[in-house]
C-alpha cells in the first residue's frame, strides 16, 4: 500500500492542540492502516514566502494521497489547485479557519479568508475535528461534505487535585485563547481559597503574553497565578494530577483537545459557550441544560462576570464540585480513542 503523506508545519514555539492531534493521528494511522510519511515544513505559516510555497509544491508532487494540515495548506490555494490537477488527492485538515484567529486586522482576515475559501473548494476532501467545526466551514465557505474526525484521548491517571483547589488554563498565551477575561473574574474571587496556573507557550504573541502578566500583577494576583510557560512531559503530567478544574475561555475553539485531555483524567471543565469546546465537554454540540448537569459548564467567553459567578459557585458549593467530578468520570469512559479518529479519516477517504 502506498504510504499516506502527511504534511504538517514544523513549529518550535511549543505544542499546540493541532500539533498533538496531528501526532496522535499519524501514529494511529500507522498502527491501523499503513505507513505514514510525515513531512514537517518549516516556515512562517500561515503567511508563507516564496521558499515555503515552493517546498509545499514539492511536497504535493505525487499521484497518491496527501493529508495536508490547514495551517500549511489553507493559505496556498494555487499549490493545492495545481497538485489536484496533476493527479494528487489532497485532503485538507482544517483545525482552525485562518480568519478565526483573534486580533487580525479586518483586511488581513479578509485576505486569509479569500485564500482559504479557494483551497477548501480545490481540495479533494476536507476534514475537520468536530461537528461544530464542520458547520462552521459550511457557513464560511459553503462546502457541505466535510468529513468529521473527532479527536481521541489517552486516559491518564485520575487527578487527585489540590488544597486549595487548583485551576488550570492550558494553551498558548494568545489573543484567541482569551486569558484576559479570567483576570477580573479571579480578582473578584481573591478572598476565596484557590490557586491557578496559566501554562502554555508565550512566543507566538509575546505582547499578549506580557499583557496577561501585567494584568495579573495589577490585579494583585501575581502570587496566586503561576505562569510557567510551556509545560510538557512529566511536568505536564504532574500538573494534571494536582488540577481540580480546567478553564477554557477561548474566543474560538473548533473542538478543544485540552478538554478531553482533562476528562481523560476525570478533571471537569468550564468552557467557552458557542464554541466547539462544548462538544468536547459533553460529546455533543448541544449545550448543557444547566450548570448543575454534566462535567462542567459553558460560559460566554467575553463576560467576566459570568466566569466569576460560575467559579464562585464551584468554589463554594461542595455538592457541585462532587457532581462535576462524578460526571467527568462518566464522560472519561465515553471518550474515543485515536484509532477511532483514524477510522473516521479512512472512511472519509474511502467515501
């Protein structure tokens, strides 16, 4: 069988959810469906120069199937169009639509949307990571045959938590991850016992990361909120073990892999309403009926008062904490595997 060629961005700023997904998917495909040749292309993705575009054109030079990470492929419609015309089967994997990145000037968002729209139309198959994200691509670009390959999860040891309770935000300190909304919420709760960690790479948008640090200091929270930067390996596992609640305030999440990573350790989560993270939390795009049901809650990502209210209830209501933890244990047993994700992709390619 011809190996599946998988083209991904080479990144050194720390792991992202997309990187984790790509890595697990490649290993699962290799184990279940045949060899995968992973090509990691360096460059300033998603704003490639001529050198990067030429490297992508070479990577697409095949008459077989190429699985192409959207961060690399979406801004390069000409290269995808030429490859498909020459006989390649190009499968575009969209983790996050390019114009969905927060903080983009309107003209830049419009430019990226124009490029990605062409690429989505040109690709032989389009794959994304949730039903929410598939609907988003229909709304943005009109492609209604998107294949959904929901992420898997690797069950870890159940978290033991901490005293006082430990809140974790795990993700790059960027505008779209929206750490800033939590600062006034946590400042209002400073008289309650809690500790927090905002863990994640800081190099992608250093001005945003610096702004979060300054806001925490100004709010008197520098001693309550740890900013360790990127955390991986054994240090990350140790961080999960002592976590009681995950916070995901992102302005945009197509799925929110970190949510299932938390549930795989029986850690409940508060996620941003109206994003794909709700699907990761509940297993369905349907929102939770109330904050008292399920393994957490969904809160509007731009409303600090709403975050303060739900965190206040969780911190002061033992029954709610116990209920969320019990629901997280149930959800843990329902989580899919990465072999399931690879099987979704295979069905999409065969269909």
